C-alpha cells in the first residue's frame, strides 16, 4: 500500500501527517520534489500488506 503527503519539514501540519503514517508502519520510499510543485514536495510512503 502507498500513501502520499508533503515531505517532512516543509509544513508543521504535514509533519503531523508524516508521523501518523510512520506510526502505522509506513516507511519512506521516495520524494518527488516537483510532482505537485516545488513548494510541496511529494513524499511517498509504502507498507507491505
């Protein structure tokens, strides 16, 4: 399974989202710095099902 959010360290609200996904067992996979735009780098997390 995968989820996407804004990369850790960009916005405090999204840092909480990142920590939530990590607490569920998701692991960092890849960052797409311009998928959405340069101000919102896309962090992809994955978790085996």
